C-alpha cells in the first residue's frame, strides 16, 4: 500500500493525516462489520474527531 496515498486522501477529505491514521489504527482491531470498516474511511470521519 502506498502510504503517501493514505496521507493525500486524508488531506483531500479534510483530515489531519496523523490524527486520522491514529484514529483508524486505534479502532481497526475492534471493527467487526463492513459498516465498522467503512466508518473509518477518511470521507466518513468527522474532521473534528478527537485527538
């Protein structure tokens, strides 16, 4: 996977890349359904997500 694409996709969707990636990595082990995984996509996360 190209890490730069993750960073740029996060930026395009109004996310701060480090904060978004940390958010994803913290929640990924608990995802159990397709909806859980989709909620982690940068265009589905709130730009104001907690740091």
